[in-house]
């Protein structure tokens, strides 16, 4: 068992938030699930329920968006208040959504968000016990997105995404050594 310290607890909590965002943006629901304890509760705009109910609610929305666009979560301020095996975590971020039709405000918008998380340390890991995804503001980006100016890497929601390809390369090298 690893030695816990205030620094390692703070780092692990930060990685929980990062895992959640990567999972949402890459459509990896197992990664999203790993950010929560199994009995966690999530509160989002238009949704309140268990983590499994949240995944059942959010996944079809994300998959529909991924056919013509995507999401990107960019995190900023991150503050953790440790209280033994419990923590209050507040993370500021920007959540960008894009898709078709390009002139739809519901498909193309940016929100300022705060993740207010009750984190707990159980079963040897920090995870979300309850989350409030507070939407502070939203603006329409309808008609503002432009195509890329040339060839280059593009995000994908399959095994050809640059992240997945790099992970597979590293994993195969480790397996060969």
C-alpha cells in the first residue's frame, strides 16, 4: 500500500478531475466511471442522479455530438480542502461544445463551469462521492467555428486518435521489452 501524504492526496484528487474530463471528451465512459465511487451522485444542468444514471444520460448525448463535432474541457483554478479522508474540491473550467448544424446555438456553445466535488478516500483511492457541475455562464458559438486551415492531426473518437495511438505504441514497447 502506498504512503499517503497531503501532497499525494492533492495530486490524486486533481487527477480524478482530469480523468473525468478526458473520459467525457474522448467518449471513454469507463474512464469517467473511474472518477466516481460506485454510490456517487452527480448534479448537472438538466440531470441529478447516480453515477450509472448519469452515464446512461450523458453517453448518448456525447455520442450524438461526436458524429459531427465534440467537446473539450479546459481546466483552470483547482483548490482542494483536505479533511482527513474527505475533501472539498473546486475546479474552474471552460467547456466547449461544437457540432452540426453549425448555426445551432444548442450544438455550438461555450460554458464557464465549476466542478464542486465532495471527494472521499475509500478502498484505497480518492474519487467523487458527490458532484455539482455548476454552469456559471453560457455563450452561443453558433456560426463561429471555422474549418482547419490545412492538414494536420485531428481528434477522433476511435483507435486512430493521436492519444490512443501513442498509448498503444508505449504499451506495445513495454510488452516487447
